[in-house]
């Protein structure tokens, strides 16, 4: 009995390791160098497949994506949020709402919500979701990182988010030169 429980537990861990987090949130480019007072743009990409493992790609069935949300964290002493563009967004007709977590001012915790509108179906939703422009305020280094990801379908069901739908959250590195 103990061996069966142990085998079941290990199989569950293997399943989580392989398939939890199949949806990836990425920055493009992942390494950025900018001069002080210059602006730069980074694309936010959502990918529904893990990289190839022994020539197989592990993908989730995200063919009805209606909206995506996430927090984007950075050092506000180094960077300043400028704007968000959906001109290349894979969700046609989507709009974006941004704000700062627990603050009316730029505190380095940008909250982003991107959604289609009305009673329409979702789309495959793999690719560029948004392009975000920052101003390099001061020399230094910071990471761009995601937190609190959500990906929902047209019925309001989660692909990623509450309570256990996980995603792989990649980071980007930003260096601001004097």
C-alpha cells in the first residue's frame, strides 16, 4: 500500500513538473541595454507551448483566449513606464488598462489587463500581447519580472490564474548606461 501511494505521489509530481506552467510569459528582448534618458520598448509574449523535449512540444489547448492579465515589476528608480501599445496584439480588437499596484504613482508594480470586448469568441492567443515602452531614468540594472498572471477564455474560465493554473514566468534584464 505504501509503495502504491509513493508511486502515485511521484507520478503526480512528475505530471506537475512536465505540464504545469505550459503557458509561458516572456519578454522580447530578454536582455536590454539603454542609455540614460533614452526610451526602449519590450514586447510581452504569451506562448502556449513549452520548448521541445526530445523533438516533442508540449502545448496547452488555448484556442479561446479572451483576456490576459499580469503584474510587471521593475525598479522605478531606474525605469519609468511610458506607454503600452496593442498594435501587434494577437487578440483582435483588444483594449488595455494599466495602473500601479496599491499606488497612484509609478511604484515599479505595473498592473496590466488586456481583453477583447463584448460577446465574441476568443482566439488562439499565442504571440505578442503588448509592447511596453519605458524611459531609462538612471544608470543601473533592474529585472523586468511578471507576477500574478491570468489568462481567461470567452466564458471567463481560467487557463492561468486562480487557483492552481500555473505559468512559466520569464524575466528580462535591463542595463541603463550613464
